[in-house]
C-alpha cells in the first residue's frame, strides 16, 4: 500500500472508531492521535537508520509536545491503529502493537526489564491484532496480550493473556471475553471500516 492509500486508511479508521467525526477534513486537522501516528511512521523509518536515531527521537519529542502523545520511534505499530483523545498516551521503545488496535487516553505501554538485562532487550508489551485498551490502563513489561482482547480502564496489566480475554483490575485478571462484551468494548461501528470514503 502506498503513502496515499495508508493515509486514506488511517482517516477511514478514525472515522469508523469515532462516531463524533463529522468529516475527513476535521479528522485530518483536529485528531491529535492521527497526527502522532503519522509522525511516528516517519520517526520509525528514521530510527531504522543508525545515524538518524537522534533526529528521530527529537521528532518524537516535538510530537509529544504538540499532541501530548509519546511514541518512541523504535516501537512497532500495525495498520489501522487508532488513539482516541490521546492525551497522556506513552508507547515504549520495544512495544509491538498489532493491526486494528485502539487505545484511549492515558494508556501506557511501559517497560519493565529484569535487573542486568542487556541494552536493547525487549521490555515493553506486545498487543495482538484487534486489542482495545481502556483509558488510563497500564500494560507493563515484555508480555503478550492476545488478539481480540479488551483491557479495562485503569487496569494494571503485568501478565500476558490469551486471545479474546477481558483484563480488569489492579493487578489485572484475565477472563474470557464474551462476544457481547467485545462489541461493547470496541463499539459496533468499529467492525466495518469503509476505506473508500
């Protein structure tokens, strides 16, 4: 998919996830989560070139200043990723975020490494495809949250969970996610994305 196709897909994703979105132009101009994602894509490409790592970090910090969303340029982000509201979101360097993931404001995908771990070791979470993370949730350490899972608002997740789990509480406890709960977590309007709007 080319750059314009990816931009259209991002705009369509924002529109499908936010029933308050009135137009594509509003999304392009006023959605800080989208701005942070677009800047991250550039910073991530820069991060792949060793001599551009410092400029990539500076870009990510500038975007943090402008949007309130901090995504380390080393983080790997999938397609159709959406950050709703966005303020206070932090995504660490070794985080991996699958396709069709949605985060609400105040989410941290944070690091937790054992003492003596080598520099550059994986220390941030992996979110499978279709995961929804509620406002204020903290997902910490090199853990994996399976595809189709939902993490409740303000949950503190320090252990991985299988696909289609509901994680709630401090510390979070994983339970099977029923289809009705999954629909409520993501909103029925999220399941059908028209990329040709």
